[in-house]
C-alpha cells in the first residue's frame, strides 16, 4: 500500500512529515488530512485572534495531491 506524507503549516512554521502514513488510496489520505487539521489547530489555540492552518498531502513520489486550510478570525464586538 502507498505511503502519504502530511505537511502542516500554522501560518508561521512548516512541519514536514518525514514518516508518513499508509493508506489504500489518495481518497483515504484526503479524508485523514481533513480529520487531522482541526486537531493540529487545537494544539496551537488559543494564541491570538487570527490563524490559518493548512495541510498538504504528498504521495510517495513527492507530488502534492491534496491541500486544505482551516482559518480562525476572532474579534471582540463590545
């Protein structure tokens, strides 16, 4: 089965995946990336009012096959 790598960015720093995870196909890797992104964001919050978290998924050849972002914008209204 193929290995997929999940590279995360929190708006300031990149975390490149050197180990990867094994999935049957790109669709499963895509689903995993979407599920992992909120967990990564949760680890960094609350730290400010604006954040953009992203994940890019690479296949075994190093080609990026998927990209997703999760944004937070918080503003006091009173």
